C-alpha cells in the first residue's frame, strides 16, 4: 500500500502589511512543502520533470481490481462409441468449454489516445490521469474464452501381438486474452481483441502402436530368451501451427507506451488491408518468392500498414491473424526383457525421438519493418533427433 510522505512540514512566519483605518500591522504565516535537493524543475511533486540523481522516477505499480473474480471454466462433452471388427472400437465426441472471468491487465493510468501528438515535447507523465505515477497496471477479470472440437478415436486392443490407435481432433479455441499477464494495448477500447487463442491448434493427428515381434516366441527355450520377446512401439504426431498477430512496439497511438499482448510484436496492431495468403515457401529456394505468407495483395498493395498517427487499430480480426508452420514428430522404441530367473532379469530399451530427423520450420518473421517480413529463414531447434539406450536390472 502506498504511504504518504513522512517528511515534516516547514513552518515560517513572515510580515504581511495590512491597512485598517489609519493603523497598520504585520502578521501572517505560510506553509512551505518539502523539496528535494536540486533546482526548481526537480520537485518531488512534479512527475513530469526531468529527473536527476536525487529525484526518484514516478512509480510503476501493479494493482488488483477491487471487483476481481476467480476464473471459471465450464466443460461439456457428448460421446458415441461403437464396437467394430478387428477387436476395435470407434468413438466420436463433441467437446466444448467456456471460460469466464479470465484475467488480463490494463494500465488505468494510460493517457488518452493521441495525447503526445496533441502535446509535443511534453513528458508523458504530465498527461496521465493520476499524477505522480507512471503506469498503474491493474489486473481485471473481464476476459472470456470458448472452445469447440470434434474428436475421433479408433483403437484396437492388444490382441495377437498387436495394439494400435488413431485419433484426430478438429478444434477451435477463441478468447480475448490468452495469458495471465497480457497487457492490453488500448485501456479504453478492447473490442478488437476477440480472436483465435495463441494456442489454437485446428488439426491434430496422433498414431500409436505396439507390436510384439513374432520371432522365437517360446520364452522357455534359450533361443527365445536370447533372441525372442522383442517389442516395437511408437507414436507419430502431426499438427497445424498456432497463430500470431502483426504489429510493432512503436507508440503510434501517442500514449507513451505499448501493450504486451500475445506472440509476435503486438504492442500496437498494424492495419490489415486484405487477407494474408499462406504460401508455405521457405526463404532462399530458387524460383520462389521465399514468403511463408504474402505481405502484399495481388494488386501490389501492402497487406499490413502502420496505423494513422494518434490512433489505435481497432479492426476486428486483427489479433492472431497469421497461422505459423505446423509440427510433426516421430518416436520409436524397442524393448526386450532378458530373464535370469523368476525374480530377476534385465530389461533393454532403445528409444529414438524424431528418429527420421524430420526438420520442423521455425516461425516466420512477424516484424513488418524487417526486410525478411513474412519469411521463414530457419528450422526449429527444439526437436532434434535423440537416441538413447538403457539397460536395467529388475529384481
């Protein structure tokens, strides 16, 4: 909690001439407030003044809305299952959800839009509603979200040495804030923030399997103990990419600050003048533009342009408008037990993650001021091929 200054007031008496009839007398007093050392432009109660080493900067503080509520999540689903041939089952489900009272952050001390354009060469702290403070970031619980998905799964139970499964999810997640500490760009108007969640993944396919190799199945014989009993298992995953928005951290709105909202450089959103076509090209390949997504329309005009100075871009659909490259992963594992007796034995494991060494693309350049805007120039380093071998003693 902020506390008032404990510095003592300085009292001084000084003569003040007053006239009444033919007589004069001197009386009066004044109250002088404490001043920080320095010149007249470095007063403690002058929040916009140029600072020096003896004057503290205006405070940036974080507060909680007095009406703050705990987030609430409602989930529901409907599932239909059917037994199929080959000892398998098929399930089809609708899964939905809704989030209420999601938290996000507002600067309740943000100047009004175009404040700096209207007051050039003025320190922004002069223009804030609450003097003596810089940003006052207040967490509020007015965010919301929803989720809808179709989920299909086919599974074959383990029989005759084989088990397999396949699942597919088609989903859509929407919200107006995907992170607890999202700072909205425009404190006074958030109508443009409803859009795809940062983690919105529209399509996901997962395949898994386990196969007991049919060689030397007799585990009571020496050849079976040494050469048989191998199990091969694995899983493969394919999924589409997650979205990001286009913007910069330049204060085109003239409020002395930028938000911190989502992936990409979304301090303040750029204006979208068309539909950014996803071309899925990798930079540097001959005969291609090298653009993962198009930054110009068919007529040659720019898809994204800087907002007019002194304005926020309040377009609907501007948030998280670019879906990044997808992802795939291949994992494989082999396992075998070498029994010594009924109570002890060894277990050998060989695991290969991303065993085909498939390269996943990194995200595209999302800075509209960059010469590589819209290009994917590298590959992800988060999923390299990794092989590990282990031997465990079980007893």
